[in-house]
């Protein structure tokens, strides 16, 4: 039920943000959730105290208590501090904010409430982000957001309110990270990676540290782990640092909502040059530092005592992070760190020598290669380093785990490690560590001696040891761009249609040089070949088997705008429009124009459109029906040749589909248009075309109105005619 509530809340909140950037909107939403939590827990504690003051069997019972005495006792801050509840002044309580939600100055009222809460709770000083008075939301949207957040909480039980609001906060963090794409990765580590680190390290006591803590996900999962294994909140002390001020605030609020005591330093700051915990020696360190950052060095870091195993290169901070964390471990302490795969094998600028020194010092405990596409902000494959300050078990050994095949795709671009995959990694590690129930598994895991690592020149890539393909050298990934991807799919489709299913065909493709080498190429071939095989099966009945079934139809059509002339190839009396990927508005429009031309040229057949997922049909049209539609498109083209015309076919098509699907939700249709126009992670928007960007810098209301009118005029006939091919 709670999952449904979270999804509903997110859908509503996302709708309310209108055109506001997710990176900005995030702070408004999460800040309000925090204020709601603070107010709810305060109210719950106040109600609890009122009951206990009146209960003669309770230690808090007040003899001869009248209304005045009760009111005075309820104002005693110590009653709230002793259970880690923040004091909330009356004017800052949620009910006061909710009552004023429809007032035009609601933004200022919220900022004032935050100021009051900070003044009463020194621990929150500088943490609450007071940006509501200047929020660029349309009139009334902030009030609607307040009303939405008012629905979260459920009941007077502080523990339940904390859990519900904490889960909502965490869910929203993940959703905002997804919405922000690359930017999102700067503050949020995907939950499955955090859970993996926690499951392997099993932080159950002492000091837990994250020197680049983002929004605090490592700490939250650590607390969850402790509670799940019979411990209690407070068994660990939390220490963190974050350089981004807004992210630092997110982390503090995230931890406060959970009731977790924390020390994130006096202020946000760079971990290397403004270390907030210089004397800390932690029991556990969990971290996901930014990959391969090049602008980290400062002259003051020369000869720093943290560089025990060698001075890290000034152009890459990976080995600075590793050594910083080793330095801050106490004897017997352990660390889990996420880094780019390049860190396992790079020899540039002395990195190989530092890695050799770390291996020889026997501080490397386990290396895990992760699946690709786990992160919101990068496609660079990553790995997990597990370090031990002084090994008490399995000295002189390193466990290698290749988990690259354990990922599960949860969306077109996002992969995660599910609970079974996390358990497999963690159970393997713990079995090896205990020396009971562990076996080397070819292709997955191997316990390796330092002597063997020396033979591999201190390269720590798991594939070298567990039996993966020798070509697996993934210091940096091989990535196909969009065009290469399309060309490879087209090649595979053609091979399926001409040769069918055969090992010889697959072998020739692998030897052609068109595929990436090694593991990546094999996986890519498996995935794309299977996809194109299914498309070929759907397409095969309609493809001409010989030249006699092919026909080139001559086009010679007279229109007001001029003459359309040329040839269109057909097969078995039909036009086949095939795209190995997926159709967008531009593809469908081009197919529609050809279809209209064929209808006016006496071709009797229909048009069939095939992509990797769908099969569509355009039935043949009568001449008198096709001519005005083609003439209108020609007129549109002529108009666009005279002046810039805001008719972007992909954007227009996505808007039209959305508005036709749900005419009562024009905001959703506008959002679909904006998404297609602006582009996003791994998607190039039409608005990013240099010509379009120069003529139409943004899809504002005026441009959008013109686009909608053109879409209705020229694309509605296509949408109405298009049918699914059975």
C-alpha cells in the first residue's frame, strides 16, 4: 500500500512542478516533507506527554495538574530533546502552514517558519533551505504542493510517522535523481549499490564515515541493516562530509527525518582541502566518490600524511579517495568504495605503483566488478573496492567477484542489482571470510593469493582471475554512439532476413570488426541479435522473395506548390517502412508522405511499418482523400522554406499522442512535448539541433501554441489512419 501511496504522491508532485527544473524543484518538495515530519513528530510527542502527565501510574504523572501547569510543562524543551524530537514554535507548525496554503504570501510564510525552527534548534542551523519566497512556481502551485504534503504522515505514532515520511523522502530522492539524469548522480547513489556495500561490510557498531556523503543514503541503509539484524538506532555514530551546500542540507534532513544522530561537519567543504573530521578513525567507511575528477588538486596537499602509499596523480582523484579512506580507518576498520573500472588497471601517472603498494601492504580485501547502467549520471562501468586496515582473516588473499551479469534492467536505461543478486555477492564474501561454505566459481568468484596478483602486474580486474574472456580489459568502456547502434541493428536485421538463424552468420558478424571486442561485444551481439531476430520473423512474410515481387512506383504528382516526382520501391504491392530501432514522429511522417504519394499514383496496396516493438498499417486511401492531405503538407513545407516554422515532427507527435490519449490532461501533453524538445539523458531533443536552437531557443507558450495547431492539422490524419497490424 505504501508503495502505491509513494507513486501517487510523486505523480502529483511532478505534475505540480510545471516547467520548473527538477534540480530546483527537488529542494522545495523535500524541504516541505522535512517540515511536515518535524511538525508531526513534535505534535505526536506533545500528545504523548499530555496523556502521560495525566496518568497516575506513569513516571511523568503531574500531581494537582491544572491547565496552566500542563501548558508550562508542555513548553519544557527537555521533554522533546530527550527523545530526539525538534522543538517547533507555534507559528511554524504544519497546521499553520496548511491553513495559509492558499495565501499569496505562502512562500514567505514557509521561509519564516523555517527561520523559527532553526532558531529553536541549533543543530538545524544553516541546514534548512529558505527559497520558498522566491520560488518560480506558477500562482497557486506552491499551495497545492503544501496540500499534497499534508496527506503524508498517517497517525499519531512518532515511529510510524518517521518511517512513512522517511520512506517517502528516500523515494522522492531516487525519483528526482532519475528525473535529473546526469545531475542526479551528484547527490544520489542508487539504492542497490548502497545495499550491496552495506551487506558486504555489515556495519553494526562504532563510527561510520562517508567523506562524500551526497544525500546520506549510505547512513540510512546502515541504520536499516542494524535494525534488521536486531540492533537499535544509535549503535553507530554517523560522520559525513559533502562539498555541495544544497546536497549537504539534503543529507542532514534525510538523517534527521530518520531520527539518526549525525555529524556532517561544521559546514560543507572539500574533503581533501577542508577535512571536517581530521582526527576521525572510523570502524566502517562507505563511499561513492565522484569518478575520475581532474580538478581536485591543491598545492597544500603536497606531502599530505594521507598519501601513505604514494602521491596520487594531480589529474585524477581516484587514488586520493582510496588513500584518504584508508587513513581514516581505525586498526581493524574496513571500507567499501565505488570507483570507475579504470581504477583497477590504470598505470598512468603513478597509479599502478600506488595500487602495487596497497596490494603489498595487504589492505585490499575484495574487488567486485559491477554491471553497467547502474548509475543515473554515467555509463562508465564501476567496481567496488573493499579495503581493510589490518586483515585478521584471510591475510595474503584477495577475493575477486565478477557481478557484471547479475544486473536486472528496470527501465530502458537503468539497471539495478535485485535482492537476490545482492545476497549472492554478500553471501559469497562472508563465506570466504569465514572460511566455511566458500568455493571458487569459474566466471563469478575466485580467492587469489598476492603471488598470483603479482603475476598479473597488480591489475585488480576480476575478469583476470575468475575466468572471464581474456579480452576483458575495461579500464574505460567501449560505447556505441546512436548511429553505430543503428547501423549494427540494420546489419543484424539484414543478416537475419538473408541468412536466417545460424552459427556461421553469428561467427562472421563477430569477425567483421563492426562489434566491440570481448565481453561487451558478446553481450551486445546477444541482445541486439535476439531483438532483430524477432523483428525479422515479423517482417519475413511481407518481404519479397525475388525480384518479380518488387516494384518501383513512379511518382509524378501535380500540386499547387509544384510537381512531386520520383520513385518509391514497393514489395508484394506494398510499401514497407522498416526501422531497426523505434519509430519517432519524423519516421512516421516520412512514411505517411510516401503513403499519400503512392495513393495518388495508382498503387493499390497499403503501407506497413515495422520497428523493433510494433507493427503498424496505413490502409490505402482514395485519391480524393489523399490529395488534400498531401497538398496541406506541401504547403506547410513551402511555408517553412520562407521563414522558421515551429513544426518539429517528433515533438508534435508526442504531444498529439498524449492529448488524444487524455484530452483532460493538457499539462501532461505539454510535458511530453517539452521532454521531446529539450531532450535528456541519452536522448537528443529536437531543440538541441543548432538551427532549431537558433530560431527557437525554448518551447515557450507562443511556440507551443503554433506547434499544437500544426500537429492537429497535419498529424491528426496520420494518427487517425494508423492502425496496429495483426
